[in-house]
């Protein structure tokens, strides 16, 4: 890739970056180029629009060249800049956390649509919290709630704590290490989880951006992709408060399997679809609740 010279204008650098990424077959080349130029030069979108004629400078040119090389090799933009937005909030990332995806906002929407009393629930539990994006998003919407985020990864917990502080909810959020809900005592009004749900044998065939850069611990759901759900459904029902709910994100082909698992544990199940129309979230409650 031809490096951008220090005297190249910011706007020209963005155009050249977009062309270079497009030449590598990257479908989101224009968007990626804008984000990487802004990050490399420490700019906002407004800065780039109003002062696009200014040169990138030597340090900016070198950072941009590094970012473009990484993106061209298949590294996702979010990994390069170490942060991503979810539910309109900023989240830092680490190697131990997934990049928050728009599909997961369906889980937040489903929780907010439970029809709970004004002010929302008091006690939240987020299993496999990762970056903390789901818990932090819900705490930002439910000002009375307190939440517990649990993860097996120490690195993920460090990241989640930082994100809770970054978004002003750290006084209502706690984070602990654990294996799903095995060592917890309830009750919880709302339990959420985006567990690993990809079948182990399928992972090798995933896109390189996922396979090479997302933590396997957060992807691998066992031979059939259902291991985490089995553990969660075995442990969570006794922890639910009266009228409590369990919400889990699922893969596009797992609706029927989750309905069967919910029924086996005495839970009703309703499915929420994402913007593409795929089954995305299963909302569970004690039968008859």
C-alpha cells in the first residue's frame, strides 16, 4: 500500500485510504477509511469536515499507514481503534471481549420492552458480560437498577469495569469472576446473557475477522452450540425473583432448540427478531408468569 505523505490533505488522505481498502475487496472501505483517518489524526467528524484541507503531518501519516496495513490484513476496525459504540454509548475493547454488534441491541430492546414497573427492575445479572455493553446499556436506561456482571475472563472484567466508569454507572455495577451462575444467590429481576453459541466445528469456517480476532472463549458453544444455554438454564431459574425474566441472545437457527430447553426447565419462551428478521433473543419466564 502506498503510504500517505505528510503534506497530503486530510480529505485526500481519506479518499486514498478508501481506494486502497476497496482495492483489497473490503466492502465497507469508505466508512472504514473515515474512521481510521479520524482516529489516526485525533479528529472528530466535524473537524474533518471543517478542516479537511489541512495536512495530515508526519506522525498522522505514519499512524494512518499502520492502521491501513492492519485493516488490509483483515483486522477489524474496532480492534484497531480499541473501541466501539453500542446503544449510543462508547465502549473500550480488549482481546478478551467481543466487538459489540448491532444485533445484540435487540436484547437490550427486548429487556426494555418487558413491561416492568416505572423505573425498571432493581436487580440485574449479566452472564458472560464481556465488555459490559449489555449491562451498562440497561443501567443507563434503568436508573434505579443495580447490576452484576459475571465473566470467566479476568481481562474482560477489567474492561467491563472501565466501561461502567466511562459511562457513569460504576456506582451501580459490580463485576465478578465465575462460571455462569453456579456460585450465585438470587433473586434477580432480569437476567441477560449473550453466551458463546457457535458450534465448535463451525468456527474454522467463520470469516477471518471473527475467527482470527475474536476470543474463542466467547464464540465456542460446544459441539452443537448449546453448551452455555444448558448450563444457564440449569442454574438460573431458581435465582429469578417472582415475575423475573431470563433473556438470551441466540443464533439464527437455534430458536426451536431454545424453546425445547426452556420448556424442559418450566419456562415459557417468546422470541424477538432482529432487524434482518432473524430470531435473535429468547425471553423466558416461569410458566404462567
